[in-house]
């Protein structure tokens, strides 16, 4: 699976997370411009923290509790997509996404997420988004996610959901 930005750039591949991704993910998460509107905002990001995070993602993947996809270009991880909390709301997968700063606002993540949604066994998704995270709010709204009052409210956040059976891309 891949998305090509233009004819002059290398394609972006979507693949499952692997242990060797930790170094690239560390660089991604250490950029405060990338994490500023996320739960990682303001945290001291160390390689050890990210290595533990990657190990946890892989363990949860092995237990079918989370799917983590790396977005790779030129053998470097430039972003991540998460389908997690798979058992929290039956039939739904929570979606999370992170993309390196130079790749943002180019339509890449919307194409990547459509690809992931169309190639998973889930057909219902939700995203818990900080009210301050305008880029994510715009992205998920563009994809057809809408406010869903059936999900519990989290302070300073909004939950948007999407049912692929009712929406087509």
C-alpha cells in the first residue's frame, strides 16, 4: 500500500510497526511542532520512552488489542496510524494518527487513513480529539467523521465517529 505525493518524490508505504522503527519514531515525537496538540505535548521525550511505547504497541498488536501502522518513505518512518482501544466500544476502533511536520497539510494522511479503513475488518471508527487540535478536527471532518453524543465526553476533547456502512469514500 502506498501513496505517491508527486512524480518526483518517493512513494509512502503503509506497513505494520516493527521494533526497528523506534529511532525514527523518537525523532518524530521529539518534534514539539508534531506533538503540540496531542497527549504527548509538553512531555520530555527520550529514546527510552519511545522504545517502551513501541514495545507496548507491538505487544498489544500481538494480543490483537491494537494495530499500529508505520508510514515509510525512503526507509524512514514519517508517521503512524493507530487503531486502538479495540475492545473499549464493541464494533469500533479508535483512530489516532501522527505525521512528521514536512508532510502535513498535503492531503497525505486523509489518503492513508482511507486506505487503512478500507483494508481493515472494522467498519466503525471513532477519534477522540483535543478541541485545540484544529488540524485533526479538520482531517477527521473531511473524512466524514461527525460528533457522536453516544461516546462519553472527555474534558477538553470531542469524540467524532464514522460508520463506513453509511459513508463511502
